[in-house]
C-alpha cells in the first residue's frame, strides 16, 4: 500500500469548500466539506488533534435567547408579557418603532440592562408585531455587589413576576409564532425555540415545576417563577447570576466516523467536544491532550470529509463567511 494513501495527519479548512457560502441566504455556515485529492485507504481510527475557530456566538443567542417573559397581575388577573431584543443582523422594514434594540456584544451586565430598559420603553417595540408587549411596565437593574439582575414594576398598582421558560403559557405563545419582525422583505417570525428564553441567561432560571408551591395567602398556587413565587410590586431579584456566555462547548461531528461517537441527545458521528475558552469574537484554539483515543468506526476508503459544528443545544454553531475554521486530524492504521 502506497504511503501516499496513508497520511498520519490531515488538515481540514472551511475555506477549501467552494460551496461554503451557499448554505444559507446570509452566507453563514456551520458545515463544510473537504474533498481529498488523494483518498485515505484502510484507516482504522481518527482523532481530533486541534481545532481553531472564532467564538462567533454572542452572549445572547439570536435564535433562542432574545425574549424575556413575565406576568403582570392587576386585580387577580395575570397577563403574559414579553420584552425582546431584535437579532444582531436585523434590518428594519417600514413599520417604525424608533427605540428598538439589536442584540450585540455586551461588554458589561450594565450595558445589557440598559438595552433591556430601552427595549421595554415606549418605542422599544410595538404590539402590532409583538402582541405580548406593553411599553413601560417594568424596569431592569443590576447590583454589582451581588452580581444579580432584578426587575420591578413601574406602576405600583400592577404587580409583576417572571415566567418560566417551560411555563405552558409561554410554550404556547412561542409555538404560536405570533411575535414577528418587520424587515425589508416583510413580516417574518422572530427566531425562537420553545423552552429556551432570555430569562435563564439573566438569572431567572427557575422552571415551571421548581417554583414555590402553595405560597400565596389564599392557598392557591401562583405562576411566578421566582424564589418567593409571588407577584410583587417591590423588586424581584434573580435567583442566579447572569451567565453572559453564548455557548460553553462546540461539538465537532464528522461524516466518516460512522457513529463511533454519540452525544447526550443520541446524535451520532461525534468526534470531539471542544470547550469555549475565550470571550466572543476571539479565536478559540483547542489542542487535544496526548491521550490516544481515536474514533474506531471508519470506512476503508475516505474520499471526502464533512464537518458539522453544533452548540450546547444541538443547534448549528454558525460562523460568518469571513470567519475560517481549521481542524487537524490524526489518522491511525
């Protein structure tokens, strides 16, 4: 067997895929394919040696974490409400609400809180596009000593409380796709994934079933996902600290390991999980330890290799077209 067909190392490069920018309309990619000029024959295993890519994920994901859900309560009648940011690539259309806020890189929690207060104010949204929006109902603040965000009503006659991401009413609202964006191409549904919201990222992390039960004076269970479980007119402090990390790990999946690796959701072809160790918009460089642990289920003949990058939630880890991705693989025979 010629050594030409038995390389010890192979490098993969997103820019070597001529179809890279044709995957999505805006040119972003999470998958690329490299066709090998010389096929690899009779390989027994493949291992990731290193990976270099830009941490392109903002602290709040454009597709899953731009909606903050809460309830208002007037005279015992709760109403579901939503404050949202627009995606970072949002281009406004003809329906003008002058104070809207795009998602972006937030240097501090104070910057994020200021953006949320702007989005919650008059002109920050419109109930024509977001039927769950009412301007000026609540205010966000940040305590740098406790490192926690709090919310408070701006109207003493209206009490408020955060809603859980898995609250049936929130899930139904998100699945209804009634929150839309007015863009240059018309109204489109704002990207969302039911069960994933901004609430947990900024510290309001309780689930619908972990909120306090039977807490109110009347003995009836309330729907507020906070430590007290009650609607309040005083500030409600988040249960946890805000986590301004877009994703913690990137899963590297390749087409030629034939199910050798599997993630927690059952998805096959996992080669390696790469931890994110840098702030957004910086190069994340990963090098495997010296432990030899290759994926062993590989075909006898390899003519091309397709790479998929997925985030913690199994969603595409998109890279803009001007961000390259490079991998190095060790081949065992």
